[in-house]
């Protein structure tokens, strides 16, 4: 039986999530692509327990994570029951719904029917009694926003989740979602957008909208699919995601301009006493609106490296200027 590290809270830094009473670790672990059927239980267990031993108390899933969809929730539930169950009250566990899960007109997007059925199915797969956060995973262009937000409100009021969240919403959509949830009496706890040195779109209003509304921000893909790590400093390794025909990162994205920028960024990180990945995470956390950076990992060692970014979000003006100059020509 797993026994958690007694000093697990000594090194992690926690931030207040918006204007809520919840604190979330600066580094959180997402189960997007390395906890499906192709993963081994042993490696998944090593990653989850290593993360918790480092004070990473927030674990983020979604109904479609795997592959195949649903399998990451099943894997998480298995390890939760075998090892982490005694620590449930120390954890923030989230799931989401919005992408395709089953055939027919009720199997995706943002209808009340889909969201509530999805939440029930996710609880069953994980074996949990409730989620700490349940998100709408993406905006639905056809369903009235009041219906989607009312479904999140009902999920919280029914005890299936403690807090509501949204993901992938633009500034105007997020502002309206925040307003509706606030009027319903279930303020939105958190927004999960894509944000990194190479993708800065949330700076165009979204971060300000979240901050004004009192909603936290947790950034997904803060390492830009692995590009903002030491992995590609020397080119494209044969066993890398970019070399393997991944739909999420192609070899064409590893350009000479990017490799040059990564080398320069790595030099700045080294001067700060950080790896490139650690600095990239610290960079996202520099913004006052950001609560946490959500990492993905395929090994325990990657989690251990990323966790060291916690508590180092301060940058000098000169450092930020240099970083801006380097990444200006290679942003997504």
C-alpha cells in the first residue's frame, strides 16, 4: 500500500484560485495522453504517486482523455482505489465534457442532456463520489449558453461536483459564462485556456476578463506540446512525439527558427538556474491571473523536473524583454 511522503507540502507553492477559498498547486498534473490503454498501470501509478509526493494535489482529467476516450478516467480510478483513496480529501480532481463521446446528436457539445450524462459516466469510470471541479470543455456554437451554464449549476447543486469551470472559451464568451453562473449562484471557479510562450492569445483580453471576474486560470499546454523542453534542443529525436506522426505535434513545427529560439531560451533558463521546461512553466505563472500550470508527462522524472518550477515565477524586466524578443518570430 502506498504511503505518501510526509514532507509533500514542504516544497510546492499554492495559489488562491481567483477569489475562491480554494488553493491550487502552481504545478498540476493532466492525464490527457499518457494514461490510456497503451499506458502501463505501473508507470501511471509511479507518475500519480510521485506527483502527490511532490505536493501536486490537483489532477485533471476529461471524459475523452485516453486514448481511447474514457480510458484515462478508468486508469485514474483504478490507481485511486489501490493507492490514493486515503488521501481523497487532500486532492482536487477535475473532469470535463464537451468533445465527442458517443454517436448521435446527444454525444458531444453543451446540451444539458450531454453534460449531465457525461458527468454521471465520468463518475462511474473513476469510481468517485464527486468531482471537485467539472468543466464545460469547449464552447457550443448552437446551444444557448444559459442551458450549458444551467447544467453546470445543476451538477454542482446536485453534489456531483463542488465547483464549475470552463475551458477553451474566448474573452467575450467567458465573460458571459461568468455572468450567468454568478447570477445562478454558482460562480465559476476556474478557466482552462491554452497558454504558453509560443501561444499568447489569452493575453488579448482573456486573462483580464478572468481576473476581473474573480475566476482562476489554469494553463494547459504550457510546454507547447514538449517543444519548450530540452527534448528538441538538438533537433528531433527518433523516439519523440514529433518524429512519431503525432496529430498534436508534427516534425514541420520543429523549424530552424524554433531550434534557434529554444537554444537562446535555454541559455536564459540556465542563467536562472532552471531547465528550459522549468522556465517555461515559471513564465506562465508570472501573470497575476494565472493560478496553475497544467503539465502532461510520460514519466516520473518529467514530473520531478517540472515540479521544481514552483515558487520561481519572478522575472526581471530584462529577462522578460529578452524572452519577448526571442519568441516574437516563432509564436504559434
